[in-house]
């Protein structure tokens, strides 16, 4: 066994921080507003920003090691569809309507987290890039790469994750350059957050602004990338699907709890 952490161990760490992040984003305000609980520390949003980039990194690594890219992509899209179906049901049950019209809209029904869809689209994106690199079906691959890349920008986290995807794919098997690229992108996001604060602050502190505009903190993923030993770790049906199950279930539970507190 190599030193460091394998893919399964890294996913478990990311899973714990993901749940913490969703607990904060779903319950912090309603528990303070309706149950008079104290606000949770704002820095929670900062220490959890590495989660999506880490899952993305491991997905791209899996892209090169999976026995079937088609099955991998199908699994991601299936999970995304199930997640979206559950979100639609909850939005309907809890009467999540448009604030202006008071009616259900396409957007109000689709509201909710769905990182599966973002990862699926980005998986398709790098598959197209890889085809172009290997001169396979170049023209349709270029077109699909453009379409999937553009589509990812309107999905959850896509705007911040697309550059990470390009860096990790382009510097595949050159981990140092991957980390440098992610570090540069994080620095640009930090510069944007600082510029936003100093040119348009609404009276909040710099600390509060950086905890809100927090995507710059994804640089923490660099430390986990450097700890990654390249091994898959445990490989059973449970370890293969546990993340696909926990992600939607815990979010749906939190959404139900949040609505029960508010009502």
C-alpha cells in the first residue's frame, strides 16, 4: 500500500465536509430566525470549498482508469436525473413558487442542488477534449465540447469548476502543474472577491465578504491532491454507490427539515 490517501479515503473526507457545508447552508438561517439558535461560524463556508473540486479531480482521474467511460457517464446522468426528480417533488410539495407571480415556474420546480449534473456534463466535456486530442471524430467532438462547456457554466458550481476541469485535464499526470494551475485560478477568484469588496462593499466586514464570496478557498484542494496516492482503495458495490446515495438523501432530508422549521 502506497503512502498517502487513496480515492475512497479522499471521498470520505470530502463527504463529511460536504454534509457540514449543506447543514450550514440549509439550516443556519432558519434555526436562528425561527428557533433563536445562534448563528454558526461563517468560516464553515470557507473550509468546505475544496469539496466540489476534489470530487471533480477524482472523477477526471477515474475517467482515465475506468473500464467503461460510457457506463461511468450513464451512472452520473442517471444520478442527476434522480436528484432532479426528487428536487421537483420537494419543490412541489413545499410550494416553492416564483416570488413575483406566486405560481409554479420551470425554474422554481428545478430549484435545488445537483452537482451530479455538473459532473456529468464536465465528464462529457473532457471526453470530447480527449477525442480531439487523439484525433477521433474531431469536428463533432469540438462542437460537443463547446456545447457541454457552455452548458456547464449555468449549472451548480460550473463557472468555477470549468477552469479547474481544463487545468486538471490538460496537465494530466503532471500533478505539480495541476496544483499550480488551481492555485492561479484560486488567486484570481480571491482578487475578484477583494475587488468586489473594495469597490462595492455594503458595509459588511472583509471577513464576512470573503466568507460569502468564498470560491477562492478551493485552493485547499491542492493539499488533498498532493496527498493522493493514485490508488482506488476499497472497491465494492457499497463503496461504488454510497456517494451516489448519500448525496441526494441527505439533501432531501435537510430540505424537509428546513421547510418544517420555517412552517
